C-alpha cells in the first residue's frame, strides 16, 4: 500500500511540476511588468534635470573617452561629464555633470542630423532647458583672407549654404560669378533679399557674442611647427600668416564640403548678401543652421531661449589652397586624421575646449546672475 501511494504521489508531482513552474513564471512576468510600469510612471513624474549650459558638438571618432578624439571627447574627459544618459532618439548618448548642471550632446554631422538631435533634446521631458545657454563648440575651415588655422572664432551671423537654386557653372552666363542663385530668384545675389521661408540668415544675440569674445580674447592658443609651416605657404594672405588667436567672424553652414578659391569667393558673397552686408565670412562647417533652426522652433514653443545661443568654431584647415597648388591637391592633403590630416586638427579640438570652457565656467560660477539676466548689454 505504501509503495502504491508513493508511486501515485510521485506521478502527481511530475504532472504538477511544469504547471507550478508556468504559474511562477507568469507571476514573475506580472511582477516585472508592474515594476517596469511603476518605474516608467516614476520617471514621468520625476522633476526634470536642471540644465544651465548645453555643450553642442558634432562628431566623435569612436568612444567618448580614451581613443582618437573628435569634438566630444575632450569635454567628456576633462570637464568632465561623468554621467551617461541614454538618448536613443538622438545620434549619441548624452553626458551630464550633475554638480555643474551642464549637459553635453554630440549631434552627428550635417544640418539634418544636428536639427533632428537638437529638436529631440529640446522635446525630451527629462530636461529643463528653459534657462539653458547653448554653446556650439566645433572645428571648421577658415578663410585665409581673415585668419589662420588654430584660431577660435565667435560667430554673430549664421548663414545657410544649402537652400538655393543651382546651375552647373559650364552653363551659366559669362557675366555670372556663380551658378548658385537664391531660392525664387533668377540670378545670383538678386535684390531684394527675401524673408521668411526663403531666408538663409540667422542673427545671433550680438551682446552675448561680444561678451563671450571679450571674456576669451586674451586666452593663448596652441601654435606648433606644423601650423607655422602651413601658414608660411599662404603668401599674399597676411591674416593667414598670423599666429592662432581668438576673433569674431561669421559662419557659413552647408552639407557639401566645398573647397577652393572660387567657392571661397562665393562664400564671402553669399554671407554678405544674406546678412545685408553686415556679416563677413570667416568659417565654414556643416551643422550650425540646423542647430539654430531647431532652437528657433523650440523657442517658439517656450522650450528654450534662442537668445542664449553661442557658436564657437575653431580652425582646423583653410577653405582654399595656397598659391602654388591646386584646389584638388589642397583638399586631398587636408584629409581627416591626426598625422596626415587637417593641419590643425588636434590644436583646433584643444582650442574649442579651452575657449569654450572659459565661457561655460563663467556661466556656472555666476549662475545667480546669469540664470535670469543674460551677459552683456542688450537682450
């Protein structure tokens, strides 16, 4: 009898065991789902992280730290940004300093990626950006008519170089200097300049730009043998032969990486046209009008203050060739990299961090004043 009872009991346990396991699994899943829902609800009701300054960079070569640096790495390592914040709806994870309340973003290259990343950040409920200052800190090409590689340039005008009509130069009239035509116009630089959807210009807060420049204009920048050797080749360009310095000058943003003396002439004329003769083309890169456009829309929504945007571009290379070589030779020699690449690649990364940090530190240290009152005179 005992043996029969034990056999039946063993059989029942073997049959019940899988059912018990399944029941425990379901209960575990329900518990995990409840915890996840609670976690999401807590996240939604958590007070947004306060942000005093957003440091905006555009590219990084590999990891955020301890490899070949891009624009983001020096900030992450040195500022530093100890906290990583997931940002799946943007180009790259964010970094944050909770003590200084400074946020770092890498947008990705080009106006499309920069606009999308900045808009994603601006609409993210995890952050309070209403009083945040925005510092774009990246490298650029520089017009040898205005400055030398290794220099740091604060922009007051951002001009878009993409929105336009274009005719191949081989088919343009002989009296035209370019086949690039303002949208809805019939010839280059036709007046009057159009507004609204057809406008390519953004004028930053001049008082804030002047404050940033005055704060940093005496900061020494790196000068080395490679930079000196390159600038001596720009005979006939006295500004290109000066040591690196902090300066003011305006910025052209275009998705196409153009190069050469004819495009350099176009850039100067295009910036002058869209700024009403007030702007002077000095630096060229690919993102800043995308960043600015996103911030304009976010400003309209009450998410950010567009008057707190600053753009710092540091010169890694010249935008055109020196007199004894062709544009093709110049472009191919200035390929990206540390050794054979841009003449001032590492010095320009250093300058972006060194000059940018002075401004960020000042804003953070005097937050009791700058939270509500913008630096400088004006807005």
